[in-house]
C-alpha cells in the first residue's frame, strides 16, 4: 500500500476539514470546505471577511486540521502549518471547489466577493487509514 497515493486519493475525495485555530491559549475548531492543489502541496479554504477566523488567523496563523471522511471509514489526513491570505481569489478556484462539493458553487455565487481565500502549504502529513495503519509522509 502506497501511503502517498492514499494521501492524494483522500485529498481528492474528501471535501471538508476540521480546521483548528488558537487564540488566547484556547483552540477553536470549525468544519470548512477545502481544495488541495497537489502540485503546489497547498490546501485552500475560504471564510467570510467578518468571520472570527479572520481575526484569529491574523493574530496567530498556526493551524492544524484533519480531513473529514464521508465514506463510513475512519480514514483521514492530519496536518499542521500556517494559514495565510492567498494572492488568488475564491472566484479563481470556484470550479475546483464545486467539483469536490457542488453546493459550494451556490455559496460562492452568493457571497464570493465577501470571502477571503487562505492557503496552507504542506510539508508533511499524517495518513490514517485505519487503526494501526498510520504513516507520516513528507511532501
């Protein structure tokens, strides 16, 4: 079993992450849609400009996340990094977000100009397939 291939598969198939931010020593976790650009090793997610995440990420860009499986398995990816505002816009990535999760297009069409796109460049990730089947991979 090639864990790098499993990583790529899960990042293609799964469309939500549980994103953890930290402020005042307290963690905050939210579910957000994401897109993974494989060649860039970059995770993209968006949030509304007036969302608490914007304030939290400005104060502390360190994040951790776990993908959220929707296939009745326990398989998921865990990683950490720094979330920074992207030079790209959500409109540039609307098609790839909607390809993973079609309902996202409606959201982008409705409030896209009020969304800030963030990116996380990954250097490594933990691939969890099942109990006892876990491996850290370098990207």
